[in-house]
C-alpha cells in the first residue's frame, strides 16, 4: 500500500476526486436552487396569469355594465318618446278621423310602433324597462299587438282565437317575444308568402304556433337559436354580431324572466321554420271582460221606462264611487226602423210634455214674483237709509245679521 | 273615464288601429259617406268565427236596424276613417248591406193640391 503513497499520480487523482466531489455537490446545490427558483417563477407566472385573466374579465364586466347602464337609460328615453308619440298619434287619428290624412297617420303609427319595439328589445337585453303597465288582455289581442310591431304585418294571418286572457304582467313580454318571432318569420321568407299564426289550447297551457314558408334555418343558425333559447342566456349587447341579431337573444331572456317557453326546433309544413310559444297556466287568466258590450239587439224595442222625475232623473239615477252622477250611455238608435215594426220609442207622451212645459212656466213665474219681493224688502223702513244702488247686497247682508 | 266610456273594446293602446284595419286603405267616399245607412245582411246568422272582435261588435251594433256611418262611429271609440274601413270590409264579406241616404221629401205638386181643393169645395162647399 505504501508503495503507492509516494506515487504522485495517486495524489493527483485524489485531489482531482475531491475537487470533482466538491464540484458535483456544488452543482447539485446550484441546480436545486435553480429548480426552486424556476418553480417559484412558474408559480408567480400562473398567479400573474390568473390575476390578469381576472382583471380582464372584471374590466370586461365593468365595461359591459357601463354599456348596459348607458343603453338602458338611453332606451328608456326613447321608449318614453315612442309612447308619447303614440298618444299624440292616437289623438290626431281621432281628430282627423274623417279626412284622407288618416291613412298617413296610420302609417306613421306603424313606423312608430316598430321604433318602440326596437328600443324595447335593446332595453330587455340591458335588463331595462319593458314599458308601461298593461291591463289583462286576450291572447288574440296580444298576438295582434305583436303583429303591429313588425314591418310586414299585412303578411301575418291569425287563423284561430281562444277564449283566454294573459295576465297583465305577461302581456308586454309575450307581445315582444312574439313580435321578434314574427319579425324573423317575415324577414326570412319571400314577400309574397303568408305567415300563419295558430292559437291552440294544450294540456300545459296555450300554444301560439308561427309558421312561415321561408328558407328555414341552417344547422348553425339552429344551434345558435337553441343555445340562446334554452341554455345560455345572452347578456348585454356584445356578441350579437353585425348586423346585430336581437331576436333569439331577446326571446331567450324574456322566456327566462317571465316563465314561458319558445322553441324553434321543428320545421313548418310550408318548408320554413315553425316557432311555438308555450304559455303556461300561470300566465293565463279568464278572458278580460268587455267594459260595456254593445247594445244587444234583444234590448231594443223594450224601451227604457221614463220615470216620473223626467229625463234628468233617468240620466242621473246611478252614481259613481265618488258620489258623482254617472252618465248613462245612450242606446244606439236606428234612423230608419228595420223590417220588424217596433213600438214607438219612449219619448215624452203628450201629458208629460204638458207637465214639463207647465213646470217651466211655473218656474219662470215664481222667479218673476220673488224679484219684486226683494225690492219691497229693501224698501222697508229699516233699510230706508241705505243707498239704493246695491239693493241685492244690502238685503242679503241684512238677512245674515 | 273620458266621454266614450260606453263602448271600449279591449285595451285601446295595445292593438293599434292599423292592425285592426289590417292595413287596408280608406274606402271610396261615394261608397260609404257619413250618412250612408248600414244594416246587417239577412243571412248573417252563421257568422264566421274569423271576424275580429271589433268587426263582431260592429255587426252587433248594426243588427238592430239601419244606422248611419257617422252614428256607428259615434258608438265606437275609433276614428271615423277606421270605422269606415271596417264597414267596407264587412260589406265586401257580405255581412252588411247599405242603403243610400234617404232622398229628400219632395214638395207635393201645387196644381194637384189646388185641384183637390177645388173638387172638395165643389162637392161640399
């Protein structure tokens, strides 16, 4: 063994070995440190990445919210203006009802309704205002209201009616959703075809079926529609495309919020799309009553008896809740009686006429009588000193005191 | 409650007049003037269900006898032109018939009256 100790080679080898061991251990340490550093960096990176994602999303949401707020209030203004204009138009239509101007007024009314509907759709997408409160309305009227809000309303044909009403809360949303469906149906079918509406009673409620004879939807469009109607709700106006496609996004939101269903997954027998709106029982009521039915034919002929109090008593026989007299509607009266000869309409008989005239005469006489009486009173001695230019006032003052 | 609380069909604001008229144009003034008399046709017992509520109400109104167009409009809350359009479409469908306004009564011929008077005088006077 000792013979090797003198060998310098051995020493060199030993030194080299030790140096190598030190080097390796150092490298290892450095490598470990580096690995840790890399891991740390990687963690940091993912953290940053998720933070970035979050902040981008937050910024997006904030921007969306801001857009929504701005659009919501802008649409509210527009909706208010459209409603106001509708009132003005109604007034004008009544005022110029008998002139040729009416035709143009009706056309402006139509344009105004479409304008109002657009604003309403955008408002719905921005969680905004749907419009003024409505009374309960019949399903038929809600469908017609929807019909009036689209451009080609003449092409829409309502084939059936049902005796159901829609609750006041659901009138506007259902009308708007239907209007969007009808807009789609008329826009994607040729101008000479008719869009048919059938209203049917089903066990779950009422179905409004809209059939068009258009080109139908491609698979892609159908998928988008299904997505918007069933699973994924649109939010805001982003992602509607250019030109924006409001229809299904608006309908989907309305369905979710008011609890009715719309499906477009079947095709119409005419080749186009069949859209079905299912209104559940919660949204349905009895048919709203007509405020006053038109005079029934049977009621004619049996003339209303005139009480002894004369015509005025007949007019003010009932009172409103405020205690004000309620005016009776006058019965429609034919100028020329129909084929069936009816008894003479109850007017005043001759004796009543005489009574009325007599009462009138007595009234005027008594009026004339009291005037000199008063004049006499003012001439009485206790009033003698008063000036004679205000006899009425002085006599009244005397009576009070 | 404004003046026309008597005859208001369903929600006036909800269904606009141009939908009720189905976008039809105004009828000819000569066909349906203010004083044209309108009544329901005889065979309107089998009233079709396809008529709108407004058209049904107009038919009810006209069922009693002859009414002038102006009067019918007065019993509805619709503008006069809208009523005329609806009446025209009902006439087209054969649910209503019109009668031209009643001709003015002509004064009796003076000569005939004088002759009658003379005759009476000759006989009794």
